[in-house]
């Protein structure tokens, strides 16, 4: 049977385009533009999902993504929100979280044992005896969860863009459209977003059986369309508010991070379900859902319906139902008195029975509990808010539409820090204190009358204009003042009908009934936040859109307090759950390459990440292991020569007359006495005396030092130098040349021989000794040559413009070919410097190491007036050392389990320290390393024990560094 | 993302900046006691309120001072250290 | 333009690593091996109209900073922009970027020689510090350029917000970069400079997005004629 | 179905008493006043009564119990720290946690799932080994494992992390667990209440009365309370309380953010942490992925959320689990973490007599809840801190004897 109506004005479906799809094994047809739910509903398919906890059959509730009754999977995607997702040809869908299908869900037995599952039941049981908990845990975990994740789902890159506008209007209902139009009229750049596929908001469905709304919408749209400065984004929701008016708006295609000068929130209101027994049966739906079905999708919600209401909207819904061909059995109004609104009069004229002062006491389920067969009506006591069950009457029907009130869609307002106050007259939280540049209008502002909403949109636009310094008249739009009992009040103060047998649902996501709140309060969870956590109300995927307001009303009633004393729970992003793929987006992974990267790649380098840099770690040849490759490269440096790409080193120039003074304050050593052409060690401490980094300062002129420092901290060190200079205001200039200069280190006994073929510089050890610097040419390229003994006694760091590095590198390789020169990587460098006895910050030190602990007293000039960390060192110098770094060797021909970096140095139960570096040196045929040991036992020849991964104790002996003796070289 | 105004480069999203900690004047290290120095090095005025802070605009390498309330996260003004200006706008104007 | 030749000191664009995988035609420009064509002239022209990404790292550059840098440049007949963070054009169409208050980057046109002239002056002067440049430099063109930039940069780079003479130091795809917009042969283009070592990364990111938007890599030759 | 649920089915009235009594106003005086009704404060009240018979105790909570970091953390419990002091301390906490559901007769869903700290770089591998070795030494089950073992425990993980940061190995910590954070606060509250302590919600401390270096009372929004002993257990609010007694500490507040996805059927059995990618993730018993990242980079005393956080986190989640593209993040939130320079807590006595501090919890407060409650109760009862927390004393900063926990803490909660 089809529930499809005749064509509706402004409907969203294309009746010329038929679509077929499968749901739970059955074939269905739909029209293009249908959502999955509307298509199924049109086919009289009413059980569309099962509830999270009790596995109760569920159908359409809001049809607006304010509930998750209907979550589906197509085997690729999970938790598809079928109410709002357009159906596509060929879709094969099933409901999530069922055992054996949505119709005959075997897990529905849980519904019948629900008395065993009181609120917070999982806190109360399953934990004793302890050994059974894992069993129960598994049962519970498997029962929980919604859809099944598809591990083959592809990584989808969604675009994340930034955009900027004067006014962002959230919600393109009548209010938002008006606000956007007015702001645009004043020449502002407006972005208008609406989560629906089409704009118009309530004008697209709330018609009260007439076509006026549709015409009004058309008129508004024409006005808006003529404004080229309005950017209209449909199918796009504002996901959250972040400081300084940053609002990510999310659509199928990606995220647009809108930075707006002002924001107008015209997001409307969520219709709230009145609460009565079996209000969750398929066929019981919100009035606005019924209207959406009719006017957007041309679907009749049901054949014989009851409207239960507590405001004027219910009467309009009844007229819309009639328009769709539904027989309206009765309108049941919780409120007493004769309603005189236009819709009520029309209904009365059309002979529709109106039960004023009545409630639906319970909906009656069909035998298979999957649909409505009737409703039991009672008189309703509007003061005690109970059903007067003396005179029950039963009406037959196959559906119930509910319109009892609203809750503001105020998530973004809350997130922006808006003060919200409960307005008794409209029975709604409304903004009372708006943050700068944020405005609210329409239903979210407690304005419900259509003409007033249009005015309110204009008012908000004018306020935005004035906020931006433009002139605009002040408009006042007043909320109605009166009693909640007034028939004009849009929301009923307590649309709740208690029932002995319960199953009167407040939160449909989590299957929470009235008694769950009562019982939670009874157990002491009578604060809204505690109640939320204990009952889990509002914690499901729809985040309380249809449940929070009723929960607040119930708690207020339990505690006998006015609603405003209860307050609301904190609103957090996101307004709708937002896909990880959207939020993650393209995912930039910035990295830096030296100009030799292609060469390294072509020569089989294995790369390692150091900060943002990709560095060649080693170059395995002929199937070598890492260890073999490192040993081969190291042996080349020891017996012939090697070159390494050091382009990632930090390189900083300090210019100016005060350059030496600057270095003296910044680093631990002394630099004023340093001669031009000489190099000195630099060590940087923090204020607490902890080692931050080290490097080499080469004096190129009286007023120019060239610093080279480690790769990973280079940016941070330069930054700290800039900060110090801001404070000290010395006559210097800092130039960071890290990326502009590359560096090559050629080292090993024949390094000088090789290099001498490429430069005219006198490389004799006498005129170019260790720790000196020269400016010259290498292979025809300007270069700074620094004689360093970091990896070998004979070593030259060549600092050259980055673009010239490949040329020099190739020239060196060519010149070194006959001498056995080969490249080595940063891992090999680790071994080489270890052989040379150089500790490395970050490897042989940690976040608390001070210079005394690594025996670096020699690098500190305590007699200077000041350097960073000096005062702390004075204090530390008075304190006993807690540990000390020593070079060590393992026994000759050690054959046992090799200790690793970070194995501990132990003495029985005491941890004395740890190994910070250890390696086998092929050159000296010994295992060597650095370790922290007890300061009492640091003399060369002292022994200590290292415990390996497997627990074996290995004896180590304190040695003298360097481990290799002065290699003169050729 | 929050916005912050660099006195040299104007208003930018916070991702362009690096927080440099509270701006603090230490005691005279030549005259203070060890305990005073230890307190300066380790202790912080952690209670919420208006703070003078170091911020670094990364793309331009600019250190500056921001006066920020650590409770509300509102920045009242930003300026270059030592720049003798009484409001943040002065520096911004200069950068235009 | 001369063909690649091993006798000179070979230099390659810092971006080259990212361009090797495309079948570009290479040529020496200013002594730097540069990808000059990524496709036929029609293809490149079409891309350029939609969204062209061009590597112009090979243009000569000169950097200098310090309290006396502006004066030093003026003494060498280089007109510098009056305001911080702005740019102007000096003789021979040399771009002069003023970064902050006292740092300058000059970029010559293909035939320009200003940078070379300044570089030849190696005397060190107080408060004038040479800043060696090794930038990766790009021209972005076409109708979709802002569409791409909106994904890479959080700032409003539209004409109404980014002044014609403005230079901004910001982040593009998470790395520090210099951006300005320029009228080039009657066309509105964006110029981006970043540290050369980030060049291949930025090229990959930009070309990926450009291709998605219907554009792509455009060789330098497009701008040389 | 367990029998203990039967009574709910057969009884018409919900047969469960209040978790804790509701008091009109605080009394005039108490032996001990505990500021902060989070897990730590409530646990201290519980152990003061249970272990030391001190029951004339008021817990003052300015909001609702468990509403601070207790209710905002990502519920991970572990003891794989870097320093022996840290490992011993957290191990003692884990041991109490294991029996806590039974002790408090409240199902805390304490679920031991195993905890992997992934290493993507050689230097991270070194730190993993360091932690493993210290853990082993102290008797805690941690070890360095290779990619194979990680793949076995979590076959869905992309070991190459989309080619961006290949996983070289991990520190595996078998006792790593998750628990229901709210339940911990509620269980301790109920336990303390039953033993005689009073819990006062909506009660804010406005000032602390100190005379001659000794605590003699606290001023609250509900009146003045005489007491000689005050425990400050307020995590992110610590500087506001210590300021009341002119106590300087190194504590700085940084927000720590987290987020949670829609529920899905269980697939992630372990707890995963990646320092390099700044991600930690586990799947809750409800089926949600609970995810967190590193601290916000600057000081703010608020629990605002940022988009940056969730963008960065999700991007890295996709590197690890590319198939999550269409799984949706439901909610993000933040807590205020009280950070110390060495990433170890500050516990014990202070220069002010009768003022005890339990702070500096940074991002690890939840896992320390039982043991901090126990040791602080001991400290208050004896006016002397037990050895277990000696290394966490406030005076370590003046002594330049920091506890080197920082090395383990780039991210990892």
C-alpha cells in the first residue's frame, strides 16, 4: 500500500525520477529527492529501526535528525541517518544494531526484561564475584554500540576551507532569510547556512492546510536571490561555535571554517515529544515530522490519526493532515478551554472532534508491537500533571502526531557563552545576555508568530549592522507576556503523563523513561549534570535535542523548583555528529628535504625523521642489514673517509659589535677571547640549569659568529636567541641561515687528501688546526670550512649555499673515489661520535640533566657576570650529584646478550642509572657506550652492572674517552 | 581558533603563534638567596588573572608581549617589548 | 635559455624533487635547472586559466636586514617600500619586499641584475646584514586560486582584504611563507615564497589541490615569453 | 541476569537508597575539611574514615561531585611510568583499582585491556625501553614489543600510519585499564558518606583562615567552618586555593581536551597511545571511541573547546585508522590540567601547618585516585607524608630535586 499523496506545492521529490533500493532484503521504490525514511514510510514500512537499549521497534519521530530512531548501514557506511539522508538508486540497506533484522529482532527480549534493568543498572551488578565480570562485560559491550564499523572503508579526503564574511546567518527559515536579506541590503557580505537541502525552514512544511506559506517563501526567496552578496549554503550545518566567531559549517563535501564579523543565530527550535506510555511506537511522531512528510516528500503520515497537542501548532498539523488525506480522528489538547485560533475554528467547522483538557494516556500497540492501533484518552490534570484515569476512552487510529512544545536550537548560542534565561511566558530558555557580535532571532529567541519572526530577523540584522558601525534603526520585537496556561503559549510547561507501567519515553536514543529520572533522583542524582551522567539522558548521538528540555522539566518537578533553578547541561560541539574524515581533512604533513634528497634516494638511503627533516640514516648495499651498513660506513670513516649530509643542522649568524657579548650571555662558555678563525663549543642551558642544546661557534670576524647546532632544536634555539635579544637589546643582528646553507662533513684519515684536491686553501694541520674555521672555495663554490673533531680527528664541515651542495657533494665523491670515500648517514654518525667520546644532548641527556652530570664542567665559564642558567648552576654546584655520565666498555670479546640503549644500571634493587648509548665498534672491536652511574664510582676501571632486556646482568667497566686514540690522518 | 594581534603583522589565528610563557622579571641573581632563585625558576603565579606573556609570531619571527586574562582568554593589548606605546593599536598602525 | 650543461656549477630548483615524477621538460634558467614545461602549451594555458602552479625559484634574489638596511639599499639606487610589510617595484622591475620594518627581499625579473649587483658588494656595514636566500618561490594563477588558498591559509586573501601593496608573512599548509598578490601581464596572480627545503612539500600539496580543481603544474616557460 | 537486579523487578519502589546524604549547611567545625569533591577528595574522605577512623570530615564541592577532571578524563588507568617513584605509586593505585568495584560495591567497569604506547621513531623506542626496564625492575608488567605483536592485538591499525609515521614498536603494558570515571567519584562518595563524612555540594570556599602559620578555618558561601586541617584537592583550581594561603607553587593550568564518537560495535580491544601523533584512544563499554590528545599549548583557566584540537586529533586518527572517515565525533570537551615542571604531582605537607596539598595532577589524576586518597588520608592522619609520596613533596623544587617523569609524558594519559 502506498501512502504517497498527490503532488504538493514545493515538494522536494522529483516524481519523474524513480529510484529502487533494498531495505532489509525487500525491494522498494522511491522518488529522487526522497530520504530513506520518507521512501520507506511512503511504502507503509514503519519499523525502520530498533532502539539502543530495549530494541523496541522505532519509526519516524522528528524526520529532522533530532533523534536517531532510524540508523542504517549500507555495508559500507554505518549509522546512516536515514531520516535526512537522500535515498540513492541501488542502495542496499539494513537497520543497525539488530539481531536478525529489524522486523524480528531477537534482542527485543530485552524489552520484556526491562524491569531488571533499572536506571544505572550496570553500576549495581556484574562486579561480584570479580571473576565473572569479564563475562558480563563482554555481554554488555556486545549489546552496546550501534553500527558495525567497516574496516575497508576508504580514507576520504574532505576539503577544509576557510572563509570570511561580515554576517553569518545560521538557519534559513523565514527569520534567517529575512535577516540575511536585510544585512545584504545594507551592502554586507552575508553567508547563510541551513542544514536542510532547501531553504525555507518552517515555511516548507508548517502550512496549516493552506498555501500562503509557500507563496510567502517564494517571495522571500526571490528577494534573497537578487542579492549577489548573499552566499547561500544549503545541506550545511553550523557544527559549533569557537572563539572569535569561528564557525565550522559542514556539508557533504567538506568543512568551511567561517570567520564571521557577526553571527545571527536563527536556528529555530526542536519540537519536543510529549511523554506518554508507548509514545515511541512507529506511527507516533512529532507534528512537524508529519508536516515534513506531507509537504517535502508527498507522504501521508498515516490514514487515521490523532493529534495530541498543547499549543496552536497541533491544530495546524491537523489541518495539514486533512490536506494530505489523513482522517483526523481527534485532536487531543492537554489544555482546558476552547481554543479560538484560526486553525481550531476551521477544524471545528470541519467537524473534527476536539478533546480539550485531555491527554493520550497511552498509545495502543498492534499485536506485533510494531504499529499503533489506537490510543487511550483520559482527562488531564494540568496542575498535578497526571492523567485522571477514571474515565478512559479508547479511539482507534494508526498514527498519532504530537505537538506540545519546543526547545530552542541554542547549541551555538550556549557555546558562544550566551546567558540563557527561562522565560515563563513562552516556557522556553531564551537569550538574556548575548556575547559581542552575536545575535539571536526567531524561535530560538522565543519568537514564534510568523510575522513577528520576520520582524525579529530584521531586528537582528539591524543590530548586526550597528555592531559593525553602520546605521540602522532600532526595532523592538517583544515576546508575548502571559501565563504558561495561556493558550498562546507555544510550549506546555509539563507535557508528561505518568503511567504505572512506564515505557513513557523521554530520551529515545537511550530508552529513558520518566521513572528513570525519579529513581535517579531518589539515589541522590538530583542535580541536572549528575542526572545526565547517571541516566545518560542527552548523551546519545542526538545529544538531547529531543530530550534535554523534558529532562529539565521532570527534574524541576521532582525537586519542586522552578525550571530556571535547574539550569541546563553544558552545550559542547558538535551540533550534529561530524565525520572524522571531515574534521581530519587532507591532513598536511609538512617536511623538509635537503638539496641532496634525490641523491640519497637514488643511493638507497634509509631515511629517518628528525623534526620536520628527512635525513639519510644509512645506505645499505647488497642486502646489508642496518647494523652491517652502519659498520661498513663507520669503517670507511676510520680507515679512509666518509661524507655525510649535514644540511639539516641549525645554522645561525650573529653579527654586530656585541656578538661576543651576546654569546657569552646566551651560552655557558667564553667567547670574547675567541680569536677570529677559531671555533668554540657552545652549550645552552635553561634557567634551571638543564642542558637544552649544544653546538659550535665559529668566529668569522670580530663582529661575526657562525653557529652550527643540532637539527632537532635549531628552530627553538634561534627563537630563544631572538627573545634574549629583545630583552638585552645588544648591538647585534641575528640571521637564521638554516635553510639557506647546506653542510657536508667529510671525515676520516684521508679526508684532507680528498679535500685538498678541490680547494686552494692550505689544509695543513698547522695552518688549519682542529677547532678553526676558514672561508674559501671548494670545487669552485664559496664555502665556510670548519675543522671539527666530532666524528673523527680529521674532519671538515663545509657550509655552502644549499643549491650548491649537490655540486660539492658530487665533486667530493669523485675526488674521493680512489681513496675509498663513501657516504654515511646519521645513524652511523651516532656510532662515530660515540667512538670519539662525545655525548649528545637529547640522547645522553634528558629533560633534567645538568652539565655537571655529564662532566661538562670544562664548558662552563662560571666567572662571567651572567649567562642563562648560571645562578642555578651555582646552587647545583653545592649539591651532591645524583648520577654521572661515564664512558664504558664491555668485556673484550663480549658475546652475551647485548645491552641496549636505556637498559638500567642496577645495584641489587637500586637503580643507579641507565645506558644512554651503546654500540659495537668494529674499529676497536669492543662494545662501548655511555651510561649514568653512581657518582661514587666513576673512576676509570670502576665496574658496574647493566641489566639487559631479558634480565641478565652484564658487567661494564668505566673507560676513558675518546675510545679511539688520536688519528692523525694523511 | 582564537585570533591574536601581532604588533608587527596584525591579527592572525593562534596557530601562527607560539606561547612563550609569562613575562617575568627575575630577582637580582647576584644578591638573591638560593631559595629566592629556586622559587623564581620553578614557581609561577598560576592563579587566573591578567598576565603579561611572551608570544612569538612564527612566520615573521616576532616576539611580543600580550596582556591576556587567563580566565577569560581575552587579550587586552599586545606590543613589542620595550616599545613605549600605551595601546596595542599604535603598533598595529605602524605596521600598516 | 640554454640547455643543461655540466661545465657550470649545477644548481637545481629546490622544488625539483617533487617535479621529477612528472614528465617535465627541464632547462637552465639563471643557471638553475628548472622545470619549464609540464605539458603542451594548450594544456598549460588551460591550467593557468583555472589554477596554475609555477615554480619560479630560479629567479635571482637578494636579502638584507638591519636598522641601516633601507638606507644601504637607497644608497644603491634601490627604492624600498615606505611601509612595513609591503612591496614595491624598483628599477628593472625588481620586486622589493619589505618584511616587517627592517628586512628586505629583492627578486629580479628574468633579465634583471639588481640582485647580482648588490651581492657583489661584500663590504660589511654596521647594522646591515645580508640574509642569504634559498627560497622556493611560486606563482599561482587562475580563477580558482582563492579556492585553493582558502584550503591552505586561514587568512582572507581576497582582493578586498589583501591590499595591493601588502606583503604578509603567514602560514601556508602549515609552514611559514610570504604571500602577496600581483598584477602580472594584466593577470591577477598570487606569489608565494617559503624556505626552499619545504619547497617540494608545498609543491606537492598545491599541485594536488590544483589538479582536483581542474588546474595543475604550469612550467616557467609560460611566464617567459 | 545477576540476582541483585531482581529486587528492582519485583519491587514497586526503586529499592535503592541515596548514594550520599544531602545536608542543609555545613556544621560549625570539622576535624578535617577537604576542598574538592572530585575523585581525590572523596577518596581521601573515604580512607580517612576507613583507615584512620576520622569521620568528622566535610568535603566541600563548589559544583557537583565528580564534575571536574574526574568526569572529564578519558578513564585510562595504568602504571607504566618512567621513574621508580612514579611506577611504584601508580602501581599501588592499579592494585586498589582492581578490587575497588567489590570494595565499594559499585560496578566501576574496571576493564583491563592492555595498553600500547606506540613508537614511531628510534628516540621514542629508546624511551619505551627505558620505561619498560624501570617498570620491570619495580615489578610492573611492561615490555617493548614489535609491530607484529601490535598487529595481533589491533589488526585494524595501519602500522605505517598512512606512510606518515611507520610504527617501529611499542611499550606494552598489560595492566592498562579503563574504568567508569563517574562511578569512581560516586562510589567513594557513597563509601565516605556511609562511614560518616559529609559531602556538601554547591559549597564554595572563599577564603582560608591562617593564623601564625596554622590553618584555623575556612570561609565558604555557606558560612565559616572551623578546622585545623584542610586538604586542597581541586586539580585545575589549585592556584586559586593556594593563593588564599599565599602558597607559591609551580602549578600552571592548561586545558586538556578530549572527544568521543558515536557508539559502534566493539572492535578496538586495547588502549592505544601514540606520542608522535598526539593521540590516545580506547573504546568505551558503550561502544564510543574515547579520544584525547596532548595539552593545549598555553595557559587558560577554562574548559572551552577548540577546533584545532579536534582537527589535529582526527587527522592523526585517520593516519592510524583510515577506515574511520565516516565515523562521527559526537562531542568534544575539556578539563583544566594542573601542570608541574617535572610532570609529577605535588603531594603532602606544606609550609602552612594543617594545609595539605594534593595537586599537580596534570593529565594523570584519574589513575591516581585511590592511592592519592589513601596516602593523603595517611598524611593528614599522621601529619606526616608516607614514603610512597616523598618524591612528590612540594619542597623538591626548592631543593632542585625534581622527579624526572617528564620523559614519559609527551602524550599518554
